[in-house]
C-alpha cells in the first residue's frame, strides 16, 4: 500500500468519525449513519490494500 493511499484512507476514516460525532451531538441520525458509512468504506479500502501488500511481498 502506498503512503498516499494510507493517508487518504486514514483521512476518510477521520472524516467519518467527525461526521458521526457531529451527528450524535446534534441528534442528526442521517449524518451519524453517513459518518459510520464513511468509516466502513475507509476500513474496507485499508483491508483491500493490506491484502494486495501480502501478495506483493
């Protein structure tokens, strides 16, 4: 996994956490769910990159 990919995925994960926290603080269930979805997407991308790394090395 390239460093740029790791940074992008981590940024997406943190953005999702921020959305989730904002949604919880404002009782906005849609925003909270969107944040959780962003985090799940970032985690899925990170897992896929790790699998690629295993087969490269």
